[in-house]
């Protein structure tokens, strides 16, 4: 379903990302199945116009070390701000009700559920997401440990697990398997990779590396 | 989520003024419960008053005990040196609640004001007397659902066995208060400090939460224009023999089926003083006054604990799926007392 007017990527050049491909292909599939009334609404960007009519308030917050000056509607959660407005899609939306931990980020160094944090309450705070933990050249030691121990299957809960795991070690709650299980209980993994997640965290803790 | 306006305040009087000026406004602190309720349409505010910047986070020793600011985070209180040493019951109860993430967000004041997790309360298509005024009557096209109690005769495994029928011919609500922290604060005889338009007021913890009676919508005796500023915990002699026991469907991160806060002051093997409260069994943290009185001066033995448990269960009533709590609650009480008297 690619646009024929665009040239094919040259050999050796990076392919369009899987995410961009999914976005395009699913949007086209959705359009094909959408009734004409809704198509008209999408065409006129009605929901955007409605949203713009609501109160927008200024928000200054540092995200992954970068100062951001934003304009945010009061209902927007930190999770939706990160994903929808800033394109930081590493933080996942699982239950959106504080029950699964997929949206775990750090605010002023403390792990929190971004889905239950209204964005405006982070004024002046420092937010760290999975994108700000390591770099593409050099992964954070917890990310490496999750790879080494196969601490995931589908991977959807993984960013939240890793953000929570880093905090768990920093807090000093990673001394025993029992303690790790207790202090990681806010992160649900439906694939059931728990044993490997616990192993990865204990490994990082035992290595004495700076987290 | 319906649109609402937002204001950030920096002093308690400004917070109270903002709420008084606009009755449809709500205080926002940790947000762990309120944001969830907003998303589900259970709470539909006109305005949120962000109180997270108020200077109410201090935890400090006082001549009579400990004063904990209303905006101190649950995790901070649980791990605070003074709390761990003087009131291990409070520390244990806090750490038994929610997850590490939620404890980092949730405040002490917000924890006290959290709403029940009854599924009928959360689903606006189902009848609930806590969500909708009883006077509204059934199916009157209420914006957030019909009246009635879906849990009576419905899914009520998590529900109350105490106090639902107090003061009424038939129960209007069998929801339970979900907090662990409050069960410990009830046993510790804390005092809630609040400020309103007329100034400061102090509420004994036992009078802070209420039974549903005819008005299940009202969880507490806090005025609509009042703000919790602190909770005070008086010094006691219970630290050496206290236990928070939480019985739940999984080992962590689940609400209590039954929980017990037990604190004893022992002289040899004789009980000088006992403080007992239960969670997961009533619309409020359920203090066991009669069992406490019975235990005073008695030997700390299994037989005594069992007698106390029998006394504690007077007036208990099951509603079908939660009948098992009639057995689980006394057993948990005996277990908690046994653990409290067992040297660590």
C-alpha cells in the first residue's frame, strides 16, 4: 500500500520504520472501513477544532533533559502528552487506569504511573521516559540485562518494567527475589516473563553498576 | 472525560477559597483515584484545584507524637525513619497498599479520601446509591446512572459484613473503604487536622469516616469546603508488638478481602493494652472496641485471642458471595494477634 509517487528506498538506506509502516497501513485500512459521515468529520479535522476550543494552559517541563514549553488542555494526562503531542511512544498505554504499570516513567526521579498523572501537575518537574534512559549507541545497563535474560516476550510491558526496575534498584528494594517481586508488583506482564525480569534486576543489582 | 478548568494554588487558604467559590470544584493531589474516577465519568468536576504545591509535606516529631503533612507521599511516610521506629504498623499498612508507583504519587490526605472500589460504583450504567443521590429514585435519567445498590444480591465478594444496616431498615450500600493506611491510623487513634473558611478543626480518626446509613454518598465527615492539612499520631507503647495482616487474592497489589491492624502492649505475657481495627469489612476502617476491652488484663494466649475474635464478630452479616468473610475475619484477627505476640 505504499505511495507509488515516492521512490523506493535506496539499498543501504534505512527502511521506513515499522511504526511508520503500521501507522500508514492501519490508517488506510481504517479509512476503507469508515462510514462517509465520519470521513467528512475527519476531513474537516472536527475533533481537533473541538479540542482547540477547550482551555489550553502553558506547561514548562523538562523531558529527558530537554526543556519543553508546551500548551496543554487540563484533561491531558502525562501519558497522552508524551505519546500524542511529543511522539515519545516508548511509554505504553496498557490499562490507562493505573493497574498495569506499562506507562511507568520517572518524575523528579520517582517512578509514577503516567496515565494517572495530569500533565499540568508536572509543571517545573523533570520527566524521564524509556527514551531518556540510555542511548541508541549505549543502552542503559538495565536494558542490556533485560536482553541478556530474555525479560520479555511480546515487549509491550517492557518499557514500563525497565523504568520500574531502575527505580526499584535505586530505591534499594532489589536485595532479594522476594523483595524484587513485591516492589515490581505494579508492573503486570501478561506473557509471564516474570522469572527472567526478576533475574535481570537481581543481576544488575549484584553487578554493582550505577543505575 | 468532560472538560474542566484548572487552577494551581500555593497556600491552604487559597485552596479553601477556590473550593468555596466554585462548589463544583475538586482538590487534586496525587490523582491516583480522582483521575481514574474522571476517566470513568463517576466524578464530573467543573474545576480541579491543584494542591500539589501546598507546603504540607513535612513529617515531624511533636511533643505528643508525630505530625504528618497531608501531602506527604505514601512511600515517603512508609520509609520514614520515625514512622518505622515508632509506628511500624503504619509503615507496614502503607507498604501493603497499591504498588510502588502509586505509593510514590498518593498522598496521606488523598488516601483518607479515596473512594470505594465497588464495581457498581465505578460503572455508571449500573445502579449505585453512592454515586447517585438516593432521593433521585430509580431510572430518572440521572447523568451518572440509576440509584439502588447493585451489590446487594449481585457481585459482592469484596463487600462489607459490618455496619451497612446501622440506622436503616435495610442497607442502602455495602461497599467497603479500600484503604490500608486508614486501618492502621484507626488503630493508632490518629487525629485529622483540617482547615476550612472558619479556621482549623480537629477530627478524631474514629469520627472521620462514616457508615453509609441513609446517605452512602458521603464517605467522611469532612465539610465540602474543608482541606485536610495533617494527620497526628499520638505516641504509644505498641511498637514492639504490632502487625498489619492483609489477606488478598494475590500476594501483592490487590485490595484486601480482610485486613487486620493489631497493636498490643504486653507486660510479660499479660496484655496491658490492645488496639484492633479491620479493613475490607465495612464502609469505614472498623475498630474493634469490644475485643480491645476484653483483651485488657488477659493473658496473651490463643484461647484469649479466639474469644476476642468471637466478640469482634458480633453483628456481622454476609450478603451471599462475601459470606466467607464471616470465617476469614475472625481467623485473620487470631492470626494477627498471634503474629503480634511472636518475637520477630
